[in-house]
C-alpha cells in the first residue's frame, strides 16, 4: 500500500507540527505517543516538535530565553574590569548585547541582519565597553615577540621578500607581489611572519585564502569569498557587494596590505571583481586602489574548478591570464625546508628523488600528450577491478587499529590518530560510501541529526505551486551539504560545510577542527540554515558538518605528517590503492 502525507505549511499551525513529527518519528502508535518526548507528554504538537528541535527557532525568542545564562558572568566583569560597582541587571544585559554586537561586527553583520533588530542599546555604556574590551584584546606585544622569533629562522630568499615588503610600506607605494613556490618551501611560514609584522606595526591588513584549510594556516586568515563578498557565479564584469557604511567595508578600504594565498585556485574573474570594487570605492585607477597585494600559490597544483570544462578552460580561468598579471612582481623560494627535517641520509635521498619527480610532472617535463598516462615510480600501488575491494583495502591500511585506539579518556591520542591519516578519493559517491564504512568502525553509539528542508513560499518570491513536499526534499542529495540524516559519533572528526567564527580564524568550510591550530578550543555547532544558492528556492537546515574519513582533492597536506598512511611495504611514501576501471 502506498500512502501520501498531507502537505502543510508553517502557516497551518498544529497541522504543520504534526507533519514534522510524522516525518521524523518512527513507530508512534497514537497522537499522545507522538506528543511524548523523553517521557514527557506535551499538550500540543508544536511543543513536542520544539522539544525535539525540529522547527527553526526565532532569534529574539532564543536570546530572551538564554540571556541570563549568557550574561551570568558579566557582573564580575563590570565590577572588576569596567570598574562599575554594584552593576544593575540592565547594565548586565547591555554588556551582553554589546559583546554579541561585537561578534556580529567582526562577521560584517548587524542586529538587523540576524533578526535581533529590537535590542536596546545605550551608546554611553557601549563606548565604555568598547575601550575596556579593546584593552583586553590588545595583543601587540604577542605579535612583536612572534615576529622577532620567526624572523631569526628565515632563509635568504624569505628575508629578501620581507625586506621588499617593508620597503614598500615605508615608501607608501602600491604593488602586486606573487610568491611562486611549490609545497614545502616555507611560503605559509613567510606569510605568517609578514602578518605578525603588520599587526605588530599596527598596519591595517586583510588576510585571505582561496580555500578554508589554507585560511586556517594563516594568522587571522579568512576565505576570500567571505571577506570580499565575492559572488558565487562571477563573470568578466562582476563586482563585489559591499555596503558603503558597513564596518566590514571600512576595514577593507583602510587595509594597507592584502595577503591572498592559494590564488591559483581562484577564478581570475573573482580577483578582477575585487580589483574593480576597490578602484570604484577608493576612486583610484591603480590596481586594487593602490594597495600592496601579496599573492601566493603554485600553478602546478589545483587550478580553478569549472564544472563540465576542459583543462584548457581551467588554464584560461587562472589569474596568470588576467590583465592584472602584467603588474605583478614574481618572487620565488629556492630551498625546500621540508627535505631538511629528516636526519637519515637514505630517507633524504629518497625524498629528494620523489620531490624532483613530482616537480617534473607539475612542469610537464617528459610528457608530450597532456592526456598521457604517468608512471608511478614511488610508493606502493595496488590495482583492483572492483570499487569495493579498493575501498576496503584503503580503509584497512589507513584506519587499522581504530577500535583499539578509540579511548575517549585519552582524547589527545585519538586526535593524533585521525590527524595522521586520510583517504583521498576523486568521486563524491565513493567518499560517502567510505565515510559510512569508517564511521561504522567506531564503537560509540551514533547521534543522528535530521535536516529540516523547506521550499520558499509566495511571500519569499516563489509561486506556491512550485512547492515540493518535505519528504521529497529529504531524498535529494546536494553537493557540499550533509545528508538528510547526518550521523555523527563521539570522538570522530567533523568537516565543516559552512564558515563559522571567521574573525578568529577557527572554523572554516573544509576544515577539520582536529587538524586545525585551534584544536584545543571547543566549539558549539548549532543547527544552521544552509541556502541552496544554485537553485535559489530551497532552504536546508542542519548541523553544518559531516564525517571526513575521506577527502576530495584538497590542500589537506598542510596538516599531515610526512608519511600520512601507514605502509605495510615499508615504502617511503604513502600507499595508493586504485580501482583500475576508473583510473586514467
């Protein structure tokens, strides 16, 4: 027998919440059973659904409910730091509102943007709070110490580049610099040294990267799309959407230096859009409005991703083919610092040969046809004709001993276990299958979070006849979104699917908290609305994460050790397990 659920919108009241409960609770035998959650029978379907966290919560109602918990430690801060004796409850709330507003300002948002437009504010108190919080967050001395410590370890090439940057800042000249280096030459270390110098000298700057993982490696780094508000679909005439009076725009316009890492992954139209926006706002026809731009990347690595394109389309989209490239001064680093980390002469020789072979492939040496097969000269290669056999062997090699290592009382060892291994896969379908298998190895009970998917109604600009029922939306798998049933387990790493806490550079799209420099920090991942931009009609709400046992092509190597996968053949490099039917 085939049944059909009645469609109900949020405006239908109890019918809508009954539908939510029917979709998300299995095996209920009565209406009272549906309204019973954790042994408590609620009088309405709405209260039961809210107890399960199914409907979205209103920001104002949520804040009013939690305001006392958020501000219970603020009287001590008002008394001992702000020097306000016997602070009132109203002052306690005002300080809480100020701290929330500061977080929103760091993200380029206001109370109105997040549905908190009715919050009270008192500018006299806020001015006092601002001066106190600024003094608490003053880290200039830290940046001075970090800069001096890192400066002593720079090699000759790195010192030459940083001296050139300091000279440009002294003469107040604008310039475009590009640091062209393969992996392992100390580019990220050099950029962080420059960042510490800028912060120690109180020189306004903006630090971005084209990928979230690389943004984590930079001090105060953010993703370029978030910082510059770059459109998802850019063309040759695109511009960034900056609000003239917003604090985020003022910070960008006042920045003297912009550091943009992994520029090779960025479409040149996106870079040109940022350049065009700076010129318009600053009314200056020099590149990027006369600012100092420091680019970094390696064009032998990942190029811009263009759906349904050829390698020639990707090459045409590179920054190197932009008209801006004529103004770029190219610098190179010639010393591979990673090759110096090993003290064994035999290992050093093997690593040097392996690295030279990688450079030959990247530079196209020894190949005539760009589609020609490349002989794998290093490591252990195992071929399989069945996808499941290749996947199972990769899991056995990478995650061997996971059950015996799974000790939550020693979280550091468990974190190091996950940090030291990964599986790379070229297809999303393989990624999901391998992730599910890896997650099943964990002995912990699963936590299942189900998404709330809706179509925009007529008031949102979409005709109601286009609405699709939620049970149909739940079956749709969207790239870079968690599944409808997101399964997580205690102790397993989580890959983020949305940027969080950008200002502090802690939580980025594509980042795994256990691999980040902020691994010791705790973070709360709430249910967030994730709009499907490419369709423009669907709203998806779930935790912005997924288990990352497997990775698609990504610059995760920055957080990996020298030999990321244990190799049973004692080869000096990671094992490659291939499915011969899909290998080209």
